[in-house]
C-alpha cells in the first residue's frame, strides 16, 4: 500500500477558508452575546471567542508560511 504524496497546492485556500469560518463564528457569537440575558452563556461565548482569536493568530502564521513555501515551489 502506497502513501499518498503530500499535495500542498491548496493549503493556502483551505487555511483561508478556516479563517473565514472562524471569523463568521465569532461574529455570530457576538450577536448572541448582545441579545442573551443568560450570563453563563455570555461568559462561555466570550471564552470561546478568546480561543478563536488565538487560533486566528496561528492560522495567519500558517497561511504566511504556506504562501512563502508555495512561492518557493515547496522545496
């Protein structure tokens, strides 16, 4: 059984899609925070958005690295 070759050609686009999805989730959470009266739910959503913000930093670093590698021909 052969392993599939590493195909990284669309990694930048996949990471960008993850960034977009994370931002959408953050915005939806903010909308929910604004209208909910449940303090426990607010705190949970605020904590989740903090983790999402941290994840965005990692995504941005990863997309930068992938873009550089793509420009260099993945060598």
